[in-house]
């Protein structure tokens, strides 16, 4: 059983929502090509969310997915923040940044009532969450307007939890996946499994369809995931060089270079472990630092370094999110990429 | 192209050599069932190596594999050893062990000329290595008696290196795999990839056949690996509960319990990262400790704790090697296990 009926799509292929490197254009293109396009909404203001949803409605009549984070917003701790800025001080000095002038960080507000108000107007047919699920009241609002709900599990326990709490399908996010680990019942990285191990173990424990994510780069990878029993796949890295993605030029350059073969989980850019291409700041501070404030607070102090470095065409302070398998990254339209990937479903 | 012709076997399935949990009996059973049985030789004395090879010759006429480590033996550093024993001191006290009485550790001698002397008599048709390859002179001796040579790669760079240095086939050891990581060009754990990412990237860079390992638990996993382009698979965890394995009772018990779902890479038991089921000593010291002496020296000081605990039916100080996917572990004969797995090759 694949997810085509559940989500009313032609190909059981979800384009992974990727905050910071894509907007409505990529989602529209993938949905129009028969997959499920996704709009990453975690960093959008209410205004931008509305305009992006307007754009999608204008661009496609096909189903699409909107994605939100549902972490618990942490309290700001000035001691932690000061220690973090102290850790970064040599870089401020090197890049000529006055730490006194650092602006408030990009907002990453968890899914909330105001967002639900907006969604109730647009009624997207699929809503996906990262870091668990919102409160039962909020989840009910989403289900009440008819959306199917997806969320990511990084362990068998998380998958079981998601099924119990109402997910209509579960994304098994293998350790190979790029971007933020969706982990929400543990912060122990040793619990994180590769797709080969995670996917079948989740499938055997839940009744809802399971979507494979992590390390799938091409049609062959899709066939493998389906052979393991997946009901569909979610792929992000394969779309990073798509014409419709807004991936920055330093990010594109890194993806096309040999450095793309070495990624690591890092908490330096947001406070939560996320997989990106290893760059200077990850090498020098170590990819996982106890100094980084809780998600999403770590981003505030590192943002000006990123901006200054990127202005000089350097990605050494940027989150260069990517999965462990960038071999499928091609510069092409999302429709062409989706068409090539569709070959992977032939036998299924 | 699969490895059946190269290795003269019926099924492109290698039983992973697993030092400490199996001897000739398992190797014989798997070879007789059409796969390639393996004898782990890293911890055998010359005498035992000869008697085990005698046993295999008596038990099967089929090809089999003998496996050796080829690490560089480290110098013993008394400061490091003392610091390690100091770390373990609370456990010595708790278990009533006098650290003054600790015997020399189990030998893990790298492949050497004396071993080659023995192999030249028995002429096994396949010889596999872990941690790279032996010196060109030693490798030539192995090739000169007609053996095909295998070794494990944990990165694309290691695969390329192995091909250049004479491996006839390469085992792509994904991060999910149980036991020792075969890494030999790096000790940076962030370079280690899941099978979904590692396998296809190695395949695209080398000409020799690539064998998938890590996270493959059953026929479905085999199909997936073959779909990704593997020329065969190597599986160890699936044989841990086989009747012919010598897996200890605490190890079997752990594999059959829910704790088997949580493994981690640990250097506590040998000095090199190896994947095992998380137990008390891994939890309390952290699975990776900077205090552990270089491979294989860490094992000496922890061995008496293991022995004492196991005598009381506890595996809390034992290396409970296992991969991240223990869902395929069944108590059956190796022939039955192999027969069930053979279904995974049907389409290939």
C-alpha cells in the first residue's frame, strides 16, 4: 500500500520541506509533476505564509504539504547567550563585527493558534510537523479542516508515539537525512539509526503508512526503500540544486564540490542537531557544541557571521544542510528531477 | 554482476566474521547452505587457527573465508593504562576484583608472516581483512596462493584506496553494522555513513564488486541492497542467535530483549569504535571514552569485569556486539537462516 490514495497524489514521493532554501516555487513544481510539493513554514511570518499559500493556490490545483515545527520555545538565558557569544568572539573580531550590534534572530515560532487561523482559510490537504506534533487542541483544528497529518520519527518509540497521537502517516527519518533531526522523545544521538535499520523496524511496529527519508538520492534509492516496505519516500537533498529552489550560491557551490561528501550533525546553527556539509566553523568549534543555546536560540549570534561571510562568497559560517548522499543532486527543473525519480517506483 | 562467480558460491551472501561469537561451526553451516561462511581469526592462536581450518576442511568442500585484522599494533603506554584502570576502579571495587591481578589481554595480533605460513598450507579461497590491508608483501603471499581478497570500506576514500591496493571486492560497511568499524584512513566518526548513502557512492567510484553491509536484517533488506546496486551482502547480526554460533548466554539474552533496539558505537571494550547493545558500562562511562587505550589495549583492563559480571549472568560489562537492526535475529540453524535470506535474491 502506498501513500497515493491517502494523499491524493500520483507518485508516492514527497519533496521534503526545506526552510531557507525553497519557497512556493519548488512546491508548485513538484506537485504539478505528480509528487507532493512542500512549503516549509517554520520561518515564515503570517504575512509571508499567506502570500506563499496564495502563490501555491495560483500555481497548482494539486495537493501540497505545509510544514511546521512544533518544538517548545525555550526561555532565553542571558548567561548561556553570553557564553555562546564569547565562544564566537574570535570570529566577530576576524570578520569585523561588533557583537553589540547583533539583531534579534530569525523567528522560528512553533505551530500555534494564529497559524491554524490562516490554515483554516486555505485548507491545505496535507500538514506535516517536525519535532513531534502540536497540542491535541491544535491538531484537532488541523484535522477538522480535512488535512492529513504527517510527522517524522527518528526512533521506533517516536513512531509509536506519533501513531497513538494521530499521525496519518509517519516519515522514518534515517540518520543519513539532511537538515534537522526530527527527534522529540530523546536528545541522545546514539539512538539515531540509518534508514536501512530504522525503516523496517518502524514498519513492523505501526499500522499507518511509513515514508522513508534519509540517504535516498535517486531512482535506485527509491526502489531500495520500497523494497524495504516503505509506502513512499521523502527526498530533500535531491532537489537542492533544482532551478526552483532558492538555495544560496555558497550552498550550491558546496553541493557541487567534493566537500559535499562529508556532512555532520551540528547544533551550531540552531541549537538542535541538523546535518550539513562540514565547513570551517563546524571543524573549529566541533560540530556539536555544549555552548550552543537551546533551539532556535543559537542562530541569533551566528547569523551575522554567516551574513558577512556569505557577502564575501564564503559558506564557512553557513548552515549548508545536506544529507549524506548528495550524489543525486542535479541542476535541472524540479519537473525533470521528479520525472527521473519516478523510475524508482516502476516495480511498485 | 554479483559475487557468485568471483567467489565460486551459490548465493551472493557472506556470513560476516564475528570474533568472539563464532568459530568453524557457523562458517561450515553457511558455506554448506550456499553462502560464504567466514572464520574470524583475529583472536586465534596459531594452534587454534590450524585446528579450526582443519575442522572447516573436514566439514565442507565449499569455499569459505578467513578474516584477519590488519591494524598497526600500538606501543603500550603505562600512563594511559594506569589512567584507564583508574577510570574502572569503582567497578573493580564493586565487583571485588584486585586490579593487581589483571592478566595480560587477549591477543589480537595483526595479520603477519606466521599466519601467512599457515594459510599457504590450507589455501582458503577467500581472505578478508578489517582495518585496511596488510603490507604489499603479505598481500602478495595471500594472492599468490590463489585467494580472493576482500576488505571493508567505511568511506568512499577507503573504497578507492582498497581498490588501488588490490582488493578483489569491497565491503561497504554502513554505520548500522555491528562490531568494529573497519575505518582505517580516518578516525573521525562524522565521516561514517548509513548504508543507503555509503553503498551507492562507493559503487559509483570503484570497478570491483561492492558488497553491502550494515542494517540488513532479512530478505527484504537484501532486496533493498541489491536494488541499490550491491553485488552481494554481508550479514552478521542475523546469525547471532544461530544454533551454530557460540554467542554467550548474556549476549543472546540481550539480543532477545528490548534493549537490543538501542546500540551505540563504543571504544570501551577494545579501544576502537565498535557497535554493541548499550549496557551499564557504556551508559556510565559514555560509549566513547578518551580514556580508553589504543586498540586493542583497552580490552585488558575491562576483561576481568566482564568475566566476573558474566559469571553472575550479567552482560553489563560485556561487548554485546550487534547492528542497529536486530529484527532479523532468529533462533534457528544457520542453514534455515540462510534459506530464508536467499528469498531476498529472487529478483536479482
